[in-house]
C-alpha cells in the first residue's frame, strides 16, 4: 500500500487534535495507492470506538469522484493502544478490499499501520510512504 507523506502527516495531525478521543476519516485513491485523506466526525465521540459520520462519508465520495478517484478505505486513531486492529475493528469491517489505516499515539512517536480484513482476520499490509 502506497501512501503520500502528506496524507500520513494529515492523519497524524488529525489524531493529535482529537486526542484523547479517536479520530476517523476516509482514504481517497486508486487501487493500492492513497493520495488524500478526508477527515470525518466521529459520531461515537469515544476514546475506544469510532463511527464515521455518513454526511462526511458521502462528501468524501463526491470529492473522490470529482477527481476520478474512489474512497478506498478509512483511517482512525488509537490514542492509547498500538496500531493494531482491535476485535471491534475486525468485527465491524465489511469490505475485504477496504484499506484500514490506524495511527497509534501510545508511544514516544506516532506509529502508522495498514491492513485489510478478510475472513474475520486482519491482514497487515506493507506500507510504503512516498510521493
């Protein structure tokens, strides 16, 4: 999975702004490349759960389509735990092609990981951060 550095920076900044709550948003791109992030409101307003506001989701779809792209995934933060898919993350994932990026703020610096959920398992993806 390739991600532009500016996208990672924007996701980390979003996570820091929302801490101690989880942040969330959508990932815009093509295939295995994320070129843009679209922040969303976390309707759960929780430190351990997120739910993307549908209004923000539809806005991201419109933005992506206008650029000839698609919403290819979602991101969220783990303010106090590792950048690993939780049982809830796995249970609530419903598209095996959707990319999930998690940014953890639990350590000395941010940790970013990507995965897909297939057959009830989180499959970690190699994450390449480049332009």
